[in-house]
C-alpha cells in the first residue's frame, strides 16, 4: 500500500465478528491489519480537514527539501502520527480521538497533498523553467497541479484493483503506516503516539531555532576553517592559483575547500542523512569525490573548463553536469532493463489466489468502470487544455504523454508495491528522452 493505496489496507469487508454481507457469501479478500466495526467513522469532515492542514505543512516542507536535495517524502507516517495526536490532545475539552479509518483518511489526505509537489513538477520541471526565465502565475500553477492530480486519482482506480485487490502487493511503507495507525488506537498505543509526536515537535523546534540563529550568523552553518588555518590572505592566494609558501597539507586543505569540500552544519541535511541511510549517503560521498576531486580538476587542467570553479557557464561546475546527467540516465535505463520481470508482470493478466467466480470485494465497495473511465477521459481533456494554455503544448503531445504515463504508472506502482522503491527519476527520464525526440529544442514540452 503506497501513499495512494493506504485506504485499501483498512477497507471494511466484515466486522470483527465475521458478519456476512447481506445476500452474499463471506468475502475473501486481501490480508488486512484492521477490520472495522459497524458504524466506525471514516470519511468525516474533521479527518479530511486535518489531513489537508498537515498536507500543507508537508508540501511546504517538500518544496524546500526538494529544491535543496532533489528528493521529496510522502509524509504518511508524519501525517498519521500528528493527525491522531492532535485530536488526542484535544480530548480533555471533549474532542473524540480519530478512529482507525479517520486516521487513515487524514494521513491519505496529508500524504497526497504533500506528494503533489513532485507530481506536479514543482521540484524539477517548473524550477528548471524558472531558471530559464519562464514565469508562471499562481493560478497557472494551481490549475496545472489540480489537472494532474485529477488525472492521477482516476488512474489510481484500475491500478488499485489490479495491484492491491487482485495481486495483493505488500507496499511496505503503506503497510507499516497502517500498522502504526492500528497500534495507536490499541490499548497503550495512544501514549506511544503522543511520545512520537512530542519527539517530532522537539526536533522540529531544535532545527527551527538553529536555522533562525544561523540566518543572523551564517558562519555557524558554514565555518571558514580554511581562513582559520591558513589565514584569509593565503587562502585567497591559493584559491586564485598563486604560488605560496605554505605546508603541503595546508595547500591541500584550502584547495579542497575551493573545490567545495567543506562542512555544512544544516539540520536539513542531517535529517536527510538519517532518512536515506549510510548506503545512499556513501554513494553520494563517492560521487562527490569522483566529480569534484578527480573529474573537475582534470577538466580545468585540460582546458575544457577554464572559468571559475563554481561557474555554470564556463567552469568545472557546469562541465560536471554532463557526466553527472549521463551517469544518472544510464543508471535509470540499466535499472529498467534489470527490472524486466516486473515490467512483464505488469502486462500479464493478473491472477489472485481465489477460485473463478469468487468475489474479491463486495459490490458496494467496487467503483463502476463507467465512473473511473469517464473521469479519466474528462481529466485527460482538462489536462490537455491546461497544458496548452499554460505551457503551449499541442493537444496531441499531451495525449501522447497521458498514454505514456498510463504505462509508466503501472511499472512504477508495481515497483513500489514489490520493492518500496518508486522509480520516479527513471520514469521521468524516459518521457524526457521521448519528447526530446518528438519536440527537439522545446524546453516547455520536454
């Protein structure tokens, strides 16, 4: 269960006593971690508003976090823990705590809103166009985000039916979120949830205070160790390429600093390091050494990038974009090739462990095909209109992109369900290369 499949883990089919659906045989369905009782609140106004409020926080965080690091987070666990804790804290004044299903609605709303930043291209395509001088109004971006969000909602229906209901893929992060929600509503679970919420808020406060202090004293975040060791005059001379009389280790230290090797005391990066873990962190470190300690100096000494080190126009920083992008694209396509089994399974007829004729879900829970197919067609038309009015993209190119997205979405959803990894970067590069061939030289379209 991913961010867009979280309601499936806690979907009602029968109550805890095993009550049969009227007029039907007992329903056999995917393994569930919670079986709701009759009358348990689910789609309530307070659950939706709580999720939307938390989604605004997660989306704002993702904008800053994504523009700094290139990543984003769904925020499922954050929304679940904080959403439940808010109403638990309000219990002394008469507020009821959220039920399991209400908490699930809150975290689904929150994570969906938080994920909109990456889904609508706010962390990649839109900032890239901004760097090229293309500006958009608030209403243009809001309309674009609503259009692609609307499209994604109707895409999710057939994907859910196949990946969750029929094949019962695990979606590890979503399943962990569901188990957390159930545990918070169990005996003693509310206390654990409040402790987790307090820990979240405590570290958020520490990070906020540090960020405010370093705004007035930037040296706290980026200490000038080179100046302290070699002095500002020697540091400036070494960075300028002048010959100086200094110990070899001092020259090496200052030169490394000129090439970007320095300490950055940033709570954002500390949190990112905790989330991504040592394996990814080590890969990033090795990549920075390859680029900035080997390839960068090599490009400058060979005369390929003679400008200032940090110049995008004619310096090593701009030159390094090409090997970096080439490595990422090659890795993306290599991973797609190695995932051939997943891709083949995506296009094979799905099978479940039920016998033919048995129901996967009661009819009351099924979304009629006419609804989602009609919605998908309407959303596609809206997306074509918005894409043309905002980006000037011809309608047939948008239609081609929608068709490609349907295929790539199946692959990405299966990958997420099986491995908990959403290959959004690789999928994006596939579409970029495809439209680079269809519409060469058109940055808006690409």
